[in-house]
């Protein structure tokens, strides 16, 4: 950024500048106050040497989301200081010490000692003084027309959303310099350049006109306008929290939502997180680790461990952590084979449950009994490992490696955050047929979440790989655009035709419940691929290799993608470990809120229609006929209780979400409302049909969440209210369904 050159200016200009600044300050409450101007005595002799400089702090640039919502702001605080050189008597010294001690709660003697440093013009009494106290100091100065007490404003960083986007925004140190995240990455732009007033004086002490020599205006820091959307970020974080709780992930969870066409990151989060305003406070889990550590509290080792935990907590899992992607890589293997015209969608394969890899032996399919005869497309949809290995053999090591590079795995994505981890992979000369076999289903190499999402997202961008980024543009404080970050297309990896075809195959797999089904969203076309990778370099507590990374990438709308998303659950401990069972359901939940927010309306298929939900209206006070008609229009049934003509009460309550099919609203057309209560049955583990029957048998409604299906593999995993609670007749019980899949589980062990 440009250097600010000091310039000589005349007194009139100074007065204008000062007046302007005062107006600006009064309006914005930001820069500095009258006291800074009254600080230096105005003397009439310009022959004296320069004796004092008063700094004028530049404001750190704001960080705002794509819609202008401020994510990193500045808070004005003030510093109170005295100029002992300007104190004319001991009475003044005592007066100042006494009052400041009282107002600022600073020891009298401490202040008095400072007043005795008679040559000093700037002795700090208190920093970070908030407005209320500062106003009291100002009143004191005015009351006695003091020239020896001053205030100067400074600003400190303030993050209005605390934990939101913390791993991306980062934080600043006590000197307001960026230490982490975007605050660090763009520190040069955010900092600005401080200004100053340089004053000359002589020793005569006459009160005469101004003789400021120089006034150097501060240049405020530039503003970062992010591609992040605060609403989408909130949606992502809400569900990642829930996912962390359900999975008990030992090594954190992360998620990224991206615009696959521009590479703009719409949301990015890691859980647990931290408060940007208080980054040195450990999250709950890390704090427990610290408390239960073997080191003596306060010892050097203890402090060292605390630092280690902080560093771990601050790491942005989406870009700083490496993992083996597993089956989410399979769409790329398939794209290579199609691009090279080595297969067609209907090429027949046969999976006996394993594939013999020369020089290694049997590598199993997750379906140990084998998929049997299947097409290339089904191989991808059902995530068959032998199909991938046989496909990779057709591709060959050299060609595969070329595409591996073209998809970006051998270089950084170049995302604008510090510390992007470089992938770990075999050098081309070491890439033999065994590596080829296991790379084909995403194992034995490591990448980051952002790398994986970016590579797969190219399929949603007609085959073009883009650079992911977080800053859309940089503006100065007048709104002029300093830098505009446009979409950076790195290269076309596969043709538009092949990219679109892979998207179709994935979308069809989800829609037809062939694989990755739990990532589906009712009413929308979603392409998705789940993955469950084995950790081969980290043993579990028993010394075995049972640790897993569950993940899912989903893209929607599949035919004209607006968003691509990755969710990674690292070492689930409380839930099932497959990406299909613990990551994909969260892709679905997040996507089901993201798509309507972005303006995409659902279009229900005949199958979706069976599970569609509506919101109950408010019928109280309506005539029974009108209410019944309105309920019928929603596709629900009305049951009238009592013989009155007006609805007095209803069940479920207004605005309750409920499934249309079989849904029933009770209308009480009587003054004697006697609502029956019923006990909620235990639904977990049951099929959709069983749940519906059990509930309707007790006069209860259902709201089908997740991916309800008539498939035998689909069952209830959660319900609310819980089993055995007592509710009113007609209440809605929310039940979340998932489809059991083992479709993504890679088994390297024989
Ligand atoms: Zn198979």
C-alpha cells in the first residue's frame, strides 16, 4: 500500500483540518478529541526546536461480509495522560492527583509521583478508559481550565459476533496487529498509517497564535469485503455444533460452503471454536485437557501445554489439517476414465468383493460379499472399490498422475489464509500400480478439506478448477475499490460434457437412493458423494486401526450448481463412523436451509410429495367451515370437536411444521376444551411406516425429517419429544430418518 508522505501546510489549513477532524470525531466518535489539540501550548516563537509529537492513530480497516455486515469492528477507548511540564504549582499537582485518582481509580501517590517529572509532557495515567470515565475527566479539565491533563483516543478491535467465523477472521495482538487468520493475512491492508502533529516551542511561554509545523493526516486501514455470507455462516455453524455433539468427534469437525463457479467461500467453520475477542480462552474440551494434564499448574511445562492447546484450537481445520479423503475422490477417478474415453456409463464390471492388485494382494470392497455384476455408473453410485481399481488400471499410472496434478493435489489451492497445508502424496517416480489402486478410492495420500472441495467442485463448474478465496474486494474508507479479486480459473481439467455427466450420475444416485442418499434434500436436485477413510498412521487406544474420518461433499442444484459443500467429521466416537451416516445427514440439513435462503424453491417429486411438510395455520376465531376448508387446502384433514360454529382452540399449535400425508388438525368448536393427553412411543430404529402407524394410532402427527424413504434400510435415528413424554393429542412428533449405507467404507486390510 502507498506510503503516506508528510507535507508542510499553513496555519489556515491546519485550522481547517482540525475543525474538520473535530466535526468528524463528534460525528463518528472515533478519531480523537479536543484535548489532543489543547495539549500543546501555543507559543509565538517559531525559532525553537521540535519538541513534541502527538500521534493520531489510524483506524484499523473493517472486515465485512458480502452484504456489508460488520464482522470485525473497532471500539474507541481513551488514554488519559498528564503533562507535568505544564503544571504551574504544587496545588495543581495535588488537584490533578486527587481528582484523577478518584475518577480513574488509580493510586494517588502513583499519580503524584508522575506529576513531579517536571520535564515530561506525556505521562500515562490510565489506558483503555471507557467513555463514562473519560467524560468525567473532561468535565474536570473544563472546570479548572487545565492544560496539564489530556485524553487521546485509540481504538481496539472488537468482534460483534464473538465466535462466528473465528478460525477465518483470526484476531489481533495488543498492538492491534493481526496475528491470525484474515487479520494476519491482510494485515498490511488493514493497518493503515498513523498520522501525527509535530509542534515547535520556545521557552517564553507566551500564549500566542499557532505554530504547528506539520499536521500529518492518518490513513485509515482498508476494508475487507468478504465472500462470506453471515447468514450462511450461521447456518453452517449451527449444524456443525450439532454434528460435533452427535458424533463426539475426537479430532474436531469442519465444513466449507463454496460457490463452485467463482471459488468464493460462502461459509467456513471448525468446531470447537473460540471467541475472537478473547482468543486466549480455551474451548471447553481443551480446558478439560489442560486441567487433567500431569504438569503442575503454573509450571513451565503446564504453560507450554496451554500454548500447544491454544495453537491446536486456533488451527483452521479446513485448511491447516490434512486427511485422506477416501471415497469423495471417486468421482474424480471416474471423470478421468470418461474423459480418456476408456469407459462408458454402461461399461460392465464385476465385483467379487475384492480386487487382486499385483504386488500387493487382495484389496477388499466395503461390500465384502461383492457387488456382483454392475455398470460403471452403479460402481460410482454404490462406491464399489474394485470398480475404481479396475477403472484406474485402464487409466494407467502416468495418465492418472497427470490428472492428479491437474486437479490441484500437488500444489496449494492458494486460498487467501495463512498456513495452508501442502498435501502428502507419492512422487511421480514412486507412483506404481499399488498406489494407483488405492489412490483410485482416495486412500494413502493426504489433502486438506479446501483442496478436496475445490477439486470436486470443478465438476460442478463445467470441469474448470478455480482458486478458492475469502476476500471479494478491498476498499478504502471512502468506498473506493483498491483491489477487486475476480474469479481465477486455473485450468480446465475435464471437459464440460464429462463434468456434467458425473454430476448427473451422482445426482441420480442420491435421488434413487443408490448411494450417498442421506445427503439428499426433499424438493431439490443434490449431487453428493460420501467418504469414510481409515487412519493408517494413527492407532486407537487398543493399538488397532479403527480411527475413521467421515466426510461428504454435496453440490446443488445439481444441474446448475450454486453451492458445493464439504463436511468432515474427524474420529467420530459417539455415532456411527461412516460418512453416509454422520456427515451426509448434516450436508442435507445445511443444504435444506441454504438453498431456500439463496432463493431456490423446492420442486417436489412424487416420492418427495409423500413426505412433504406444511405449516399449520392459526384457526382460532375462524368459523369451523372456513377453518376446515383452509386445512383441506393444505392437504391435511380437519377433525372438529364440539358443535359450536367457531374455532376456540386447535392442535397442533399455529406455525407447527407437520407432514402433509396423513396429517390431521384438531379444531375445538366448544368452550369446554378438554384436551386428551397421550404418551409418545419409542420410534428410534423403526421404519417410516411403523412410525406413522404408531403415532396415528395415538392421535399424534408426525414431521418426517432427514431422508425418509420406504426402503427397508431407512429407519428413525432421533425423535422429539422423546419416548414416554406426555403430550396433547394432535401434537407433532418430529422424527429424523436416515438410510443405512455402507457404500463408502474402504477396507484396506485383508
Ligand atoms: Zn464392490
